[in-house]
């Protein structure tokens, strides 16, 4: 809803055309992922025939203040206090405090405890993660656990607070804030030292395009591929054999290079403008990259033994 005034006007006019078809329906208007600007909030809450409004109150801290300063009487508020976009457990005490404050604004009977957005953005159920470290697991909540959190918050609002559940949650929140698994002083200092210029390139895009065009001489609409090439049964067999130490590192590297040659040749035959190497070694990326960036990543499978990088030798350089 971060729209200019004329777009908000067009939205209102479009809704007015639909309004006559909404008779007898309970209409819920939902926004998520960000704050709702004041003008958009006013537009939304002025719509006729709306039964309820849902707002993301995780990333919408300014929206929370707008609700407190003027929410339409008699309407339901779906208060999105449980984050639907990540895998972290909710801070139940903080969320309950927000909800209790909203009760005085919209009325106890008109307040609905909700997620900030759909739960499709997170994993399904933490119960299946049986190899995670116990401390880390206590910090997490997947979709199934977020539903439990919603229920716990709703019951707490109704005077049926599960003190044990809330206490365990508070302990997990404190653990996550202080744990050396996530508190890295060196990283914090490096982040604090960043300047605005560190987030921008030294040259503008037009200058970079000029250099690129002089070097590559690409057509106006160059063709390329996105993502990895499909991995063949043969490649997966070779990777399995290397992991099982049935073939040497040299044999594995030779197989990878052979696969790269195949996909490069295919792209040349198809007259692709910008070639890629196909990422035949891609299964090594996550486990070994995560290990290199530790602490900060938790692996449930051991890293696969990884040969030296191939990017310094052909055919990578040719790409």
C-alpha cells in the first residue's frame, strides 16, 4: 500500500465498483511485509463494507501507532504479532504486551491474534528436526509451532495464560540474545564500522555497462540461463563415489570439468550469448559455505569432502 495519492484514489474507485457485490460477505482487508503509510491507512480504514483489517505488526511498527491513534469503531483487527516470514520463536511477553495495549483501542471482542502474513514462508514443523542442537531448537518456531504460539497468546488474553510455556519462551529468548552462537563481537564491530559508501559501487551503472559492452560486445537483448543446469545421473554417481572415497580427488575434478565442457558446448550450439558453467559442483556450496561462515549456521548433515576450487582453471576462466 505504499502508493502515491492518485494510485490510492484509483484503488478506492476500483473498490467502490466491487462494493455492491460484497453484500452479505465478511470482508477482511489484509496488508503485510511493511508499514502502511498514514495516507494509505486512512484510505483503507475508510472503505465501506469492510468487516476486519489485518496488519503486519512485526515490521509495521509505525502502523501500530496509526491503529492506536484512530481505528474504525466496530471493526475487527487481525493483529499480526507472530512473524510469518522467519523461523524464530516469538517473544511471547512482548507480543502479549502489544495485544493488551490494543484491547483498549479496538475492544476485547474485536481483537484477533494473527500472524504477520501467511505461514507459507517458513518451514512446516520443528518436530521433524531431530538432529538440531537443543539450545538452537529452543529458539525456533516453524509453521506448526507458530500456530501454537497464536493459541497461547489468545488464551493469555482470555485470562488463561500458560505460565510454564511463557517462562520457557522467555528463557529461550534470553539464551538467544546472549549465546556466543549468535553474538560475535568481531562481526558486530565490523558492521558498526560500515559507512554509507560501503553499500554502493564506486562507479555508476552506465560506466560499468560501457566497460562490459567494450569487452563482451553483447546484443541489445543478450540471452543467458538462470540457475544450475540439471545434474545427470552420472554426475550424481561420481559425487557419491567421491564422498565414499571410492574415487580420487583427481578423478572427481576430471568428471566435473567434463560436465562443464558438455554444458558450455550445448550453450554454444544454442547460440547463447552469455555462457555459464552449469554449477555441477553446486551440492558442495551450502554445507561447505556454511562451515566457512560458522558460527552463524547450524548443519544437520556433515560437510561433504570438497576438492579445491576449480574457478582458477579452465573452463571457468573461459566463461
